[in-house]
C-alpha cells in the first residue's frame, strides 16, 4: 500500500534536509509552527516516527533523553556535546573494521557499533563529548 503524500511530512523532511544540527522534535515544531500555525506537536512526532520507520531520516538517541533527527541516512558518525547537547556530523573514515576485530573475540553476530569518545571541546572548555554512530 502506497503512503499518501502529506504536506506536513514534506515540510518536516525539507526542514531537516536544510539542517546540519540534528534538531529535536520540539525545535522542528517551533520552527515550522511559524510557517504553518495549524501544525501540532503531535503531527510532528507522528511524522518523524513514520519517516524514521521508513528509513527516510535517522532518529538519533544520544543519551540526553530526547531524540534528534538527521536527514542524512548514509553511514556516518556524530559528535555529541554533553555540555550544550549539540549533535554534529563527524567527518572521519569508517571504522567498520572494529566489528570484524570484535567478531574474532565474540561467538555471535555483531549487528552494529557505538563508540564513545570523551573530548575537551575548544568551543566549550570543560565540555565532554560522546561519539555515536
């Protein structure tokens, strides 16, 4: 069954495609509410869930209690600032070889990985970060 086109869903996806800061549903809602006063927070949440379930966007759970969203669905890494909560793309080569190395010491199937890196940010002195995939 084909999914019916939705103006709100297209608006949300378009908004995400123009962003690199991986906003939360609340940030998306606050920005899009200015364009469409009839837009509800529930509509934003439902469409974000649908888009992520369909694989059209990424839902990032980075440990801060809220979901962040990314229109870039390619395999890439993110840096998470635990001081200010920002989530940004981290431009680096793939470390998928870590799964092969770990697989040599594990009797089972490894399906993915998350790597935590603690970092002293130049932007936020004293700030620590977490790298997630």
